[in-house]
């Protein structure tokens, strides 16, 4: 039988006091003002070292059981590049905690989903809601039931929920500073027609950064319908800005799914990327590095987001979903520079 993990063992590895470890493991950390990120580190290491393993020699019962021991992640679509990218990192993070991991898709039009939400506790110890899967109704049901859950890549107001997001403001500044180095002045920003209301904040931030950091001219906003076929896209929206007096020098797409139709439109008009017009995406997409002109893009911090998400949901499980303080974690993306922006 393995040796029982003691508080002093955890304290030594983390470089904190045994008292702090004891307060965290006995769910008294909030009462003593211990930071949430510190609590998460203690609980995660305790789980990894076997502190919560069942039944030692004295059959001692440790604080809070985690059965059924599986985390569910509800996503709007399995085809989302972000979901495909972060899933391996989440599986690894939960595996290190000795927990299972499962993915469910959410149909926004499925009226049965609200009834299913009440049964989740039988199958999952906690939930991660990704993007649009975190609708108001689902969040309200989970909060009312004190169900352990966090939001991933979902902006909220008020700071009353646990969230892990990419820092879009940091990403906007990275893109603006890079464009300044390249010397581009005339910029087109391409947004998804059906996501424009949710992207307003990012558009405003990007607009301001391009004006203040790169001293560019007023960017032009173009809305495209990403759900239609490439042959049905209206190129006339672009044409007027590809010739004088504006003569666009670079296109910025807000979403990865817009890159392929935009590049296809440009190719049909025999416009080369980046020789005739440059391109940057605010999201990384599948196969961007394999295109004829590999696409410069912002890469989400997937590994860091997975670790933060795993530790955060584990803390919520230990607190039975009743933790008093909630955290909003924003991690900066990385600018991956490739040929499409005209740098290489």
C-alpha cells in the first residue's frame, strides 16, 4: 500500500507553509484570504500525489469525494478548430489529475437540452462550457444547482463566474504592432456577418490599436457570410477597396473560418498573397501552415488554458460548486509569423 501523502510533503514541493496547505485541503482557504490560483495549485498537486485516493490503512475519509470522476466539456461544434486544438491538452491535464474527460455537442435548437442539464451530475463531476454552449439558460441552471463548472472562451460581464479566455486585447496589440513594423496603412477588417454583434468589442479594440500603435488610416470593416459557399460570396464588397483611392494593403480576418473564402476570392481575381495584398488572421486554423502562402495568425495558448481550466474546475469540485470567489483568467496569445503578411 502506498505511503500516505502528508501536508508537509505538499508544502515542501510548493514552497508554502503547512498551515496554508491544511486550510486549502479543508476548504477554509477563502475564509483566510488565500488566493484562488494558489488554492488551485495546492489541490492539483494534492490530486496528482494521491492525497485524495480512497481508503488508507485507517480507512480515513478525506475531504470531499470527486465521484464520478469525469469532466464533461460541452461545445457548440466538433468542427471548431479551437475545440480540436485544446482537446489533447485537456485530456493530458485531467489524466494527470486521475480524472476522465468527455466531450458533448450542444445543439442550440434542441429543447431537450435544458432537461438533460439536470441529469449531468449523475455522469460528470463538473462541466466546461465552451463559447456559445454557455448560454444564459444553461448557466442559470448550473448555478442554481451549485454544480461545479467553468466557462472557456466565453466573455462575461460582472465577474461572477469562473472563466478562462484568450486575452483578445493583448492579441489586438500584437497584430497592430506587427502591422506597424510592416508599414501598412490601408487595412480591411473582415468579420463574420452572424457574429458581428459578439465581435464588436474586438473590432473596436483593433480599430483603436491600429490607429494609435501603427498610425494607420481608418480601417474598413467588411462583413461576410461564412456559412455560404465560396462561389456565392460577394466580391464586390472587396473590389471597391482594392483600387484607388483606398487601395488596401492588408486584410485582417477576425475568425479562422473566414481565411479560406477570402483567399479564394482573391485568387479568383488573380490577386496574390502577400505580393498584391497581405493577410493576417486573428485566429489559427487547421492547415494554415500548409497553404501556398502560409497564414500569419494569433495562436491561442492552448496548453496554458488547459492547465488553468483543469485546476480551476478541480477547485470548484473540491468546493462543491459553492466557492465564494470566482476568477477570470486571460492568457495572451502568440503571434505566429508566416509568409501571408509579407514578412518572410
